[in-house]
C-alpha cells in the first residue's frame, strides 16, 4: 500500500465518521418522540395498547421535554456513536469486500456485497451502541418503572443519564452497562444487511438509465433511505422488542427463554408491540439520516 492510498483511506474514514456523526444528530431530533413511544409500547404492552393513547398519556404526564424527548441526551450519544462508527466501518468494509470480490470500484459492488459490508460494520457499532442505548431505553421508560416501584411501597426519584449510568455501574459493574449486547448484535447484524442492501438497491432502481446512483438527487436519496430503514425494522423487530425488555427491566434471562415466555403469556402480538410508531418514525428519520450523510460527505470531499 502506498503512502498516498493510506492517506486517502484515512481521509475517507474521517469523512465517513463525520458524516455519520451529523446524520446521527439529524435522526435523533426527527425521530426521538416516536422512538420513546416505541420503547414504552414494547416494554409495557398491557399499559399502552395503541400509539395514539401512548402519545397522549406521555404528553399529559411528562410533557414534551421530559416525556416525548426523554432520553434525548443518551439518544444523541447513542446515535452519534453508532452512526459515526457504523458509516466509518461501512466504508472500510466496502473496501475489504471490493478487494475480496475483485470488483473494480466500490460504486459497482452488488446489493448483496453492500449488505454484507453493512452487516460486518454493525458488529463494531453494536459494541459502541449498547451502553448508551441501555441508558436511553431506561430513561424513556422511567415513568412507568417508577410507578411499579411506588406500588411496591418504595421511595423513588427521577434521575438523569449521568446519575443513572453511575448507579448501574455501582450495582452491576461494566457488565451491567452492556446488558442487552447479544440481542443488540442479533438485531444489528442481520438488520444492517437489509438496511444497506435495501438502501443501495433502491438507489440503483431509482437511477435513470446511464445515471450514477450518487447523482439521483435529494428526494430519491431520501426515498431510498426510508426504504432501507423500513426493511431494517420489518426484518428484525421482534429481536428489538426482546432487547428493550431485557434492558429496561434488567432481566438476566436469554433471548430465546424470554421470547418463549412472551409467546406463552402474552401471545405473538407482544413481539410486534410498538411496530407502527417505529415504521412511522423510520420513514422521515432514516430519510433524513441518509440525506445528511450523503450530502455532508459529498461537501467534505469537495473541500478536502
């Protein structure tokens, strides 16, 4: 490898990381309220049976900032961390797969190859994501968890992300902060195969004859992003429900055991609780994510 190619790889990695960072910020502010509704419905399906009722009750009890935007700080940290690492590793994995498949350029990788690159990249982003998503989910469901503790006669008080992190670390150590890592990996790795495969495949479909998929324009890029996000959630949603239960309720049982328990006691619908707000959220959120990523990446390549 020449010094020039090494320098280019470093520059590409920094640009991908920065573009993923900006995309993660945009995604949170667009999608956080519906993400909160999703987590509440996943964790307390008997309390919240529909998206609208959950939205109204959350707004009524906790308002916008402490309710619908609960966990925004750790959500920002989680999504910035995940998407920065994800898109940086995605670019690197594309280059590895390009080399392995002897493809002439990254732009000509197949849909399956792009999906595989996303799958491999998500392994690294999952490790970075798990602790911050744990805190986010716990903050989003804090109101309901406190009601349970109060019913038991326990005295509780609302705490912020830093205090919650310290509390988990004090009680459970580093292992506690990585509770839900296995279901996160089980969700992310197949999910991002479909996420990036769906996105890249849709860009190819939307490109006119002879047109490069990078030149399809903002609107079509957002449509491709929305499709990628939708395919992601449809393919792995039950795993996400299990992950949320494990993280919010502090469970120590395995994924399969919890899934069987939910099916036996709550029915198959419990594994899809919160799917509607998730799909409603993912269309604008992932459309914004990819638009921000692609255009900030293009801008940085032009000036550096």
